[in-house]
C-alpha cells in the first residue's frame, strides 16, 4: 500500500514553479486550521498541463483579462469541460482572451491550485468545494454552476466481495483523501457500522488513496479489492473483471446528486466578471451540445481523453461511462447540504455553514439569454 501511496502522491508536471511553491506555502500555513476544522483533508499538488487544447485560437476582442486558466479532470464526469475545450466552445466565447488549462486527478489538489492562483475556474466535486469554502471561512471560492450528476460507483472483486458484509478486512481505493468519492465511501462505511480513521484510512476496511490512472492496474495485481471511483474508472474496472456493488445513484432520491460543480476564485470573479460569464456561456453551450449530440459527444470526450492520457477508451467502456452520467447546468444545490453531512459523518468535517457558497447570478444571466430556465441556490446563495 505504501508504494501505491507514494506513487499517488508524486507531483506531476503542473503550474509554474513559483505557483507550486506558493501552493505549498498556502497548504502548509493552512494545516493547523485544516486539522481542527476539517480533520486533515490532504491537499496535494497533482496537476498536469493540458496540451490537448481546442481547435480555436484566441482571436477577436479581448475581455478584461489577457487569459483565464480552467482546471478539470480527465474523467467522463467532467464531460462539460472536456467537450468545451475540445470543441473550442470556451475559446469562442472568450474571443481574444486566451484559454489555458490544467488537469488534475482529484478535487483537493485543484482547490489548492485555485487558492494559489494557478487556476481561476475549476470543474470539481462537491466535497472539495465545501472543504475549500469552509477552510477559507467563505473567502476562497464560489460555486457558479453545475456540470454533472451521477457517474460514481463502488466496484469490487466479485470473488472476494459479494455483499456489503464482505467489506471488512478488504482494501478499497479512492482517488484522494477528502475528494468526493473518498467522502462517499467513508460516509457509507460509517453508516454500515464500520470503524475507520478517516485520515490514515486504517480501520475495519482499509481505505487507500491512489491516482485513478493506477487503480485498474492495482486491481488487476490484487493490491486492492475494489474502489469507489468516478467514470470512466468505474467502467474500466468492470471491464477488468470487477462488478458494481453500489451505483451511488441508488443512494439518492430520484437518483440525482451533484458530482461535478463549477467553482471560481472569488478574487477572479470580482475582477473579471465578463470572463467568468463567457466561460459559463461556453459551459452551457457544451452541455446543450452533449445532450443534442450524444454520439458526437462521446467521440469528442474520447478524443480529449486520448490527447490527455495517450490512448482512447475502448468503445464498451466509453458507452458505459457516458451512460452513467447526466450533464446539467443546475448545480443541484439542494443536495449539497447532504454532501456536507456526509463529510461530517465521515469524520472529515465539522457541521459547516454553507450560506453564501453559491453565486448563480452569472449563470442565470446566461441561461436567461439562452431562453433556458433559471436554477436555484436552495437558499445557499450570496
């Protein structure tokens, strides 16, 4: 397990060295607060530059910023960002303002990058967004849009785990300490009576945090017995012989829950509202295009994943992963408080006050201009 952890914690090629140094200083300075208020939700620098830029170059009238840097994951659950970049939808809306990108493995490291100024806007899961907001006492970020619902599962070795009662003594992987799937697993285990140390992952079930890129290999080598992971990793594991024990949709009323939000640095939002609105317009258009063109969307997603990972997903895996997500502009704010409650149950968070975490004004302006219904912040707005 230690070898896997060292591999998962290895810093990849990421933001420029000063930004990385600043990020480490910020993380170090925040550690005492993190330990007391969030039970050490492990912020690690795991970013890589995205060389798979879209086909549209910056041209035309420049907005209030020379450039904007967005962050996202090479996951199907980040389909909005993948398609928006690959189809050039963000850049078209930005005109002469240059789009730059960073790709991450999990949310805590993306929040670190947002705090350091290495990125301005990010596609991210709810748990790291909540943690980042609370840790900064409401000053670091705002959730400004939804992106995806669904697309996360607990998949297991069917020879070792046939039901939840077989989890004791087994090793289950998640992408990173404090990320959305990590919180979901810890919350689930707590609800079933399993005792866990949320920070170390030791307990009745061993929870190990490893990069999604290594999860399938770890499973095939018998180093883990299952994983609570997003798409496409869940479908890749099933293709490798695992079976789905829990589709997280089954744990939520109506099968809907926020998997991916869009967040923005509050300082960037205040300084460049026109740039933020342009990115959101590209996001809304990307979601509309995905819904209207599912087969073309799968091809666009796979093209971007190939550019980022060096190889595309097999057709069967892509079909499964894409079929398990739903893109949405709605941040499903009513489910965010429950996500926070899961963090409390997992032992990673004290009961938070999330009032003010949303600012949906820019999104609702875009939706109105597109003739689409506006969305609610469920009373958690600015």
